[in-house]
């Protein structure tokens, strides 16, 4: 959603400040020493993984840097090899199995791109950081509080090692969103008093179980329909909009209460729709709404109301006139720009580290899912500090490490029942 701003909405007066500053290539130094060769590897060779790798290579071209793909890894051999063939990799550089990530991070790559199902990302990021790799990690980064806290721990370790970690929250690397964030920080709409964030669409895809297929294979292929691997669509997809709310408000919610249900989903154990009220304190509430139902009204976006005006995500903004500097980015494609910002920051010796921020936004989404699944009020403290909370150590099973240990048991393909979970 990108409606054109009118003159009163300050067309052309844009900047990168506050949360957007770190992601801004306009403030970063050029790569030290001119052109340089970087080596990149991919873990998770599905559509998004192959897309992320293509985006990374495009970013290198924009920066005048030579790039070499040195390894691929995936649970399925054919996927790892098909991805590797595109870049002339020998079979010995295309790793398969649930431990493929260990073999990928043991190679001579400088950068690792991670686009496996979300449940695997905490384990994979920890291994990549331990191996000293700069990382791109797709969103969301976890499916439960334990996994999100693991990402936060990896973030701290990456910072101590001087490693860059950029997440797939491309709106934070998109000019129109950066512009509106800057205008809000400059007081254009006053203090945000409330808003609505939405992702109303359809189920991305559904996989059917094949004859004699193992539980591990089936759930991995159909991961987008299982809470244990995706976190449900409020986490896997709607995290984008929730991340914008956290970013624009500049703080995290203190509690969430929500509901949801399942009407027509054909496989897996997830809900079709969620409606969650997020309490950000100071009498500020954000309504989160998402659903995946064919034949229904579809809309993706964010809207915030302030004391002096309003803002539609990266689109129309109306309010007070303020002056902010112009944004200049290398790419109009934010999914390329996020890699530009990662690589440039590393070359400049000031690596970006978005791991904690995406872990927190992921936790915000997890809060909403837990509330809807259980019918209970969930507080931020329940997930991060209150070890006595029944939600603090909530873990989705099977966990990522279980897939490496042997056969796993498929969760029941029925949704949770609020009030009984």
C-alpha cells in the first residue's frame, strides 16, 4: 500500500533517523579498499532461500563487489543440489539432511543466508554466529519464547564478535517506510495514540502427505501449515506489520489479549484468523488483525493515529509540517537493499545487528498467538522475565534439534481450543 503523499504530507522531505538510522546506507562509508570478493552460503533452498541468494548477489553488484556462492544446505538433497547447480557448485558443496547447516557454516563462507522454516532459525543462527559468519536471517526468527530468547542471546554474541546480522524485515530498509518513521520521530503526527495493523490474505500453499512419507518429511514440506514449524501465520506472516508498529511507536507492548479460530484450513493445526488487542501502555492500543481465507477481503498494511495527524504505513501521512533530510538508497527493491545495508556495514567496520529487534517483534507476534490459543491475557514479562509464568518456557515440539536425533512424531492436525489449552 503506497498512496502518494500530498504537499501537506511533506512530499520529498524525508530522512533516516531513530530506528532507521542504522539501516541507512546514506550514512555508511563505502566498502573499505574498493572492490572485494565475498563468499556466501545458503541454508534453506526453497523459494524464499533462492530469492534471498539472488537478492544478495544483486546487492553485491550494486556495491561493485565480486561474490561467490560456496555452499548450499537443505533438509532435502534435491533442493540443495538444484540450488547449487545454478552457481556451478560441486556435489560435495551441496549438503543435505537436518544437520546440513553444520556443514554449511564449517565452509569458508563469509556470509550465511538462512531461510529454513522459522522453528529451525534459532539453532541455525547460533551455529553461524559461533562459526564467525555474518548472517541474513529470514523473519520470523522463532516460534516460541525459548527460541526468541535464543536469538537475543545470539545477537549479543554476534555483537561481541563484530558480526553483522540483518533480518528479512524489508520495510525497515524501504524508503517510504523510512521516510514516514523519520517524519513521525520529528513530530509530524504528534504522539501516536492508537492504530490498526493488518495482513488479510489466503493460505500461501498446502502440501498433501505422500504415500509412505515420514512424519519429518511431511511436516517439513508442509511447514507453513503447522504451528510447530511456522509459529502460525500471525507469527510467520503478520510479524511484518507488528514489526512496523513496534518500530514506529519505539517501544514494546506490555500485554496482549486476543482470539482466533479455524474455519476452512485443510491441513496442519493452525488458525485461519486472529484478532488481537496489543496494549502498549500510556492508553495506547494497537489492533492486530490477520487471516488466511480465500474469497474474503484482502488487505495488508498499517495505520496509526496521532495527536496531530495520521500515517498509513509507508504511504499517506498527514499532520504538522516538519523538515527532514532526503533519503538515498541504492535499490528500490527493499529485499535487495537489506543485503546492501548488511554488506556495506560490514565493509565499513560497523556491522548492523538486527537480531534482537526481530526477536522482539517475533515475540510480540507469539504473544498474540498464545493469547488466542489459550484465551488468556499474556504479558510481555511472561515471555522474557517472569520465569514463574506458564508461558515463559513454552516450547513447540518437535523442536529443531529433534529432527537431527531421529524420527519425530507428527503433531495432531487439529487446532487448539481456547480455554482448554
